[in-house]
C-alpha cells in the first residue's frame, strides 16, 4: 500500500504538530483511495480539539460535521486522520500506535502518526526502510508513519504503508 503526500499535506501535518508541541495535534485527511494507494489532498487540523479531550472522543463525532460537507465534492472523501505523538518529559515519542489508536481505526481508513521530539542533530528528510519518512525541521525531529488495515486481515492489525512524498525527501530545512 502506498500513500502519496503532497507538499501541502506534508507541511500541514508537520506545522500542526509543531504548533501545539508538546501537546498532541489531531486532524482529518481528505483525498482519494484506490486498491493500491491513498492520495491525500488535504490535511485539515481539528480546530475544536481542546486540551483534556481525548482523540477517541473527537473521533466519534468527527465524521458528522465534515463528511456531510465533503459529500458535496465528488472527488474527495474523508480517508482517514492524523495525530501527533510528542515527547513526554524525558521520554521520546515514537510512531507506535497506542491501544486506542488501534481500537478506533476502521477498515479502509488511513491513520497517520507524526512522532515529534526535540532535535538531537540535523537530519535531511528521507525515506526509511519501514515505509516511514523522517527528518528535522527547526529544533524538532519528526517521523511520519501511515497505517492501514489490510482488507484480508481479520486480526485488526494495522500495517505500515509506504509513504511517497517527493517534496520532503532530500529536504534540508534551513536551520533544521
Ligand atoms: Zn496515538
């Protein structure tokens, strides 16, 4: 499974994660899905996300408001969501899905996680072997992972998709 991220989508998610660091950001992904790939056109930060509300709570009503509107755009669909995992005290965030992340994930839905931490040293953005992408920007290190549930798999075990983001790869952000 491949996931295509445009420049807008990549920046949208990274900036959301940085903006609220060290809180977590949440948002929706709009775009198209085929059998082999997800093409994400928009990453929309969830503005009603309030401190203290969990992502699980937000997920329950996220569809109502936005999917009603998206129905008017025949080439767009809500194809999933994104959120960040952030550094907590000294413990560094990673891309591993939490129990609730897995529980609330539904079939045909993509879930992107941006793990964001304080930068240790600068790193050019690149693809990793597991399908994720990572690099540094400003004083942060970010790793982006995209999870999907294979149709044939009844075990409800999300798998990593391969992220394709030509804009990000090779990117060395000034001061990054
Ligand atoms: Zn999570």
